[in-house]
């Protein structure tokens, strides 16, 4: 999983990510569930380049499993 911004070399936010990563993953799941698009869009999954799969469903499954693991640790 890559979390990134669109600025070369970033803007320095990754340094603090290690302290709040659980909250970040919970927020990602909320965004995916709240978005009304069908397949994924720039608001919930980022650019949808692969037309063969449904990126939103894949992302929801993956983030759900990550959050389940985070909550048990």
C-alpha cells in the first residue's frame, strides 16, 4: 500500500504518519463507504486506470482486512 501526495519529495507529512496510521486507515474505510460512485473515483480510490476490475470493491476488501488486523493488535 502506498500513501502519497502529488508533490515531488512530498510535503513532509509522512513523518507523523507512524503515530496516527490506525486513524488514517479508519478514515480511508469511511471515505470508501461514504462515496456514492459505483466503481471508484478520484475522491475515494484515486484514478481508475484498470477497466477490468472494480477498484472500489478491491480497496474496500483490502482496507477492511487491514482494519480488522489493526483492531486486534
